[in-house]
C-alpha cells in the first residue's frame, strides 16, 4: 500500500498556488477542481508556457516542466523564482513582478531575459554564457557582472543604482541603455558594433566611445552628467556635428586627458598668457598643467567667473583683485595661505574650511558677513570698505594677528573676538559705532548683569533718556518696545513716555547682542 501510494503521487506535480494551477487548467494541462496537483505527464514535455497576468504568487511546480524553453510569467505577484531545474530554458520573461530573487545559475542555454520592474538587488549571470538579450531595468541592482556574457548584444539596465558597469568583454554589444544610474566612468572602446547609447542622467566624469566605428552609432544621449567635461571619440568634428544630446560643458575630443572646465574666457585667456593652456579659449585647461601650481596672479583681467580654480590643488597664493567677481569658491583649495581678492563685487566669501589661511585681503567689495572662526592660522585681515554687518574673528589666534583693518563698514557694530580687552587695545582700525565682544549675536548672563539702565527726566518731563553703561554702546540699540504699550522712538537713545502715568514699565530693547527686557520707572 505504501509503495502504491508513493507511485501514485510520483505521477503528479505539486502546485500549491491555486492561481497557477487554474492557469494550467485553462491551458488544458490539468482538469478541475483545484487540488494542488497537476499530472506530470501533461507538463514535462511542454516547451512554451505563458501564464502572465494571473495573480500568481508562487510558481512551485515549474521545476517539473523539464522541457521548457520559453517561459512568460510576467505581470504576477512573484517574489522569488528558481529555474535551476529548467535547464532547457532559452527565453525568460518575468517583468512586472515583485521579485527580490531570481535564480538562473544553471540555465546555460538561456539567451533572453526580461526581468524589468522588479525588486532585484543582485543578479548572477555568470553561467548564462549564451545570453544575448538582457532587460533588467527598473530594479535595485548595484552591480552587474557581465564578464562571462560574451554573446550579449542588447543591454537595457537603466533605472537601477549601478555605480559601475564593465562591458569590455561584450564586444558584440549593439545597444546599451544605462541611463538613470550612478555611473561615474564608462568605457566602450571595445564595443565595435555599438549602434545605440543612452547613458544620460548619471554621474559620469569619464566616457570613452572611441571604438573605431563611431559612424555606426545612430543614437547617442549623454545629457545630465554635470561633471562630464570630455567624451573621447574617434573624430571630434563628426561627433560634435551629429551627437547633440550632451551638456553645455561637455566637449568631444580624440584624446581626453583630464580637463578642468573654465567657462570664463577671460580667466582661460589669463591662463593661456601664463603658459598653462594653449590656443584660443575653448573652456578647457589640462589639469596636469595647473594642479601643481602654487602661486596664481590673475588680477585685472575682467574675470567674472572663477570656475576651474578648484583644480589648482596645490595653490598657496591666489591674487584675483580688480576683476568683476561676485563669488569665489575656494572650498577645494585647502592649501591656500594667502588670498587677495580686493576690488571685486563679492557679497559672500566662504573660507571656513581653509585652516592654512594666513593672509586675507578682501577690501573694496560688498561683503555683508565674514566668518573667520575656523581660520586659526590667520595673521592679517584687511576687510575695510565693505558692507559688513557681521564679522567673526574669534578663532583662538587673535594674539598673533599683526594686521587688522575693518573701517568703512557703516553697519558693523559688533566684532566677535577671542578677548575683548586685547582687541580693543590693539586693533584700532574700526569705525566709531563698532566694538569688540566675545559674545556677538548671543547674550550671556554676564552681559545681562552689565546691561544697566539709568533714567534721566528732561525738564518738560516729556522724554526719558535711556543711557547704558560702558558694557554696550548707545549705538548698539536697534529698537525699543514697551511691552503691551505703544512706544515712539524719537532718536536712537531717546524714547517718548509722555503719554503714560508715573509708575513701573518694562522696556524691551533689541541690540546686536540679542533682546533684553529691563524695567524703567517714569518719574
């Protein structure tokens, strides 16, 4: 009886998913009602199976389709798919599922895979040596090893998270769609049959399409690669005329050495004059010519854009005065010691990450804020004739400052320093309304205790004069408000209390140190 039972079950294939079994019933490979079993003799010779759009979640039983060559199980709800027993399989279509695992490691006859729009994070294709068409876009793949797929002709892998893609062994590759990834480098010099390339929307810094047959590339798109400066090609003139889908900063060249993008013609012309570039301005300068330069003087060249300065990695002295600059990005020039950028149109200057900076001349600009709190090597500062409202020189090195000038900044009232007494005694080149403090912009307990108010009634008893002690100058008062009352300010240090009864009032005074509330008594 046991042997008879075993023999009976061995003639049937277990199919636990009712939707899968119903699909097989509909195809005539089983008869109703649903019982989780399908006669094996009905399916083991089947070569083509189409069960798309059947709401199948489990394809258990597919392993008994031992002769299967074509499988279409797309548009279902599969999370895993193991086809290792289907060794005759040639074509697989399983797109639009929720697959996080696809095992085709034993399918060395497999030529076509469509697995787009799933949730795959990895895909092992090392045994699929006959693979010629791969559509795997719309997944979560971070890498793709195609070194064994030497027969590959079509590769559609866009909209994943790929950071690298090596197709050097895929010499028969004709079409490559790898857009919407995180690729930084792409070399296609071995792909001599390439006819379509879509590598837009990546992070490419290097692209080599010099394959000896650029005339055969009919479709080309490399847009939205903001750091891609140069594309290496067979013939720059041909590619420029025929491949127009590139970014403005990108150029075609027959030999792409690393190039610095310098869009300002006056800046590039200055570099040409200095011998760091040749020919007429073309927006590019060889990085090898500039990355060891330590001193650069480009004053008085009518430069408006200093893009490209970031490639001067060894720069210690930059002199760019008397130009038309509105911004300078020296965040990459971390070896900078001397920066002289006087007489431009700068409104901001961020040098917070340049710990080596010793000398800064930034006078005659339109700077409103200047934070030097991280520049602990600073020994000399000339920031006069700007529009500063905030200046922070509290860098722990004030006693080594041998030069300081911040005059002609009419809106600057408080300068942050290491030690107020030291700076007051030694740095005299400031405007009358300006003063030094260790707490500009924040109010501590000590400041509060020092903020004393004295009330002097004038002869008509109409105005009350608010006088501060030496802790805070009169000019530091920004506004007065009488809490809960309308208060008129007639001058910077006089408030009108003529309409109020004698008694105790609270006046809120806003200074550059913050806001304080003090009580005053009207006599």
